[in-house]
C-alpha cells in the first residue's frame, strides 16, 4: 500500500461486514476484501462470516500458502490503532517469507542413506558372491 497508513478502531470496522463493504483484521492489519469475495478459493461465505472482525486465528488455521499471503498485501488498507491491537501468539507471526528453511547438520539427513547403502552392500554380497 502506498502513502500514509490509515488507522482504524475495532468499533468502526464492526459495521463493515457486507458484500458491498467487507474488511478483515488479520494480525492487527486491516484488509478490504470486498473485491476479493468472488475470487476467494474458499468461497465468499468464509470471508463474510468474519468480516468486520479479527480473522487472524481462522486465517492461520487454514494454513494459507505463501502466494496467498503475498496476495494479501494488495488488499491492505491500514492497521488497528495502538490501543486496539492484540499481542499475536508466537505461531502466528505476521512476518512471512517464501524462503525454505535450510537443514544444517541434521544427522538423519546422512544416516538413512548410509544405512541403506550398508544394507544394499550386505544383500549383494549374500546373494551374488
């Protein structure tokens, strides 16, 4: 979103829960999903059910993809005022990334192939030598 970030209160967002004007609060950020209702893969009903409210937990429960999280940026219209913000749980971190975690020194990453190699060697010696 370009320009200055608009601040909203939860009270003023409560009435924005119709097909003509639907907003969601996700991790203290406000999204206008009115134009996205018909495009939403889960159907418009799930968005309208939480419209005008905090949808952080249901959003995370569905395990949205990184593509969906990236698409959200387009619909962000502001944030909650400081006094209406809630602390997000550790598992609900709004800092999303498309990067995959790197395995570093995980012993199981080399142990399984090693055991399979030893088993194949023993089987070969037993059957063919």
